[in-house]
C-alpha cells in the first residue's frame, strides 16, 4: 500500500467513524447544542442531507448514516485498487460483505473508545464535566442492561469492563469465523 492509498484508507475509516458517532449521538439523544454534537452535524450534514431525504430515520436510528458507512466500506478497496497497486482483487459480493462488516467493526471500535475515554476521565474528574456527561449518555444504552444483570458491588461499576471484554472477545470470534473478510473490514 503506497502513501496515497494509506491516506485514502485512513480518511475513509475516520469519516465512517464520524458518521457512526453522528448516528450514535442521535440514537442516545445527546443534547443537540453540545459543541461535539454540533461539530459532528456540521461535518456530516453535506453528505447526509441528500440521503436523509430518501432514507428515513427510524426510532432515532439514522439509517442514512449506517447505509453510507456500509457503502464507503464496500467502496474502500475498489478505490484503493484504482489509485495504485492493487491491494486485493475480489468480487462485488465480497465487497458488499466487507462493507457490512466494516460498519460492524466501526461501531465496535467507536463504542470501545467511548468506554475507554469515559473510564479514564472517571479516574481524574470528580466534578460536573460536560464531556463526562456526554460520555455517560453515549455509554448508558449499552451499560444499563449489563448493570441490571450484574450484582451491585457498591462503588465499583464492573459493567464497562464486562462490555469491553465482550467487544474484545466478539472481535476475536468474528476474526476466527470470518478470517480475511474481518481483517479487511
């Protein structure tokens, strides 16, 4: 992979990450006037606005953003092959599979970053911080069901550790099951 291919690969992955965050902020109903929410909307609005006219938002899930992540994941390798040395050659069906897996992988990575940043901030921050509040809003839909299952241990919340373990283990299982497809996603 040459430097131009690496740059395109990185830009696609970062933009997909931003698209997922936009969708997740909307799903978790994070305050729209939060500066981080405003930034995500301003970055993604030019691309999502035309798609949202065709593809609706259902139950606070921005389907246009998810579809765009899948499409970008599917187009990533054909674009890389077009601008330099072929990275991989495969069929259209395989590109579609890679696109769907790319969306799943992007979601897992974003959620893991949200958990880690929230955990690290909880070690140092003891006051009311807007970023900490936003991270709590983003992680709560996933942590609340785990907290209902885990026994109450007092001051230590083990739900973020359990969710991180599930995400790491899920990554490993998907790699074992899907091999090269998961590695390319």
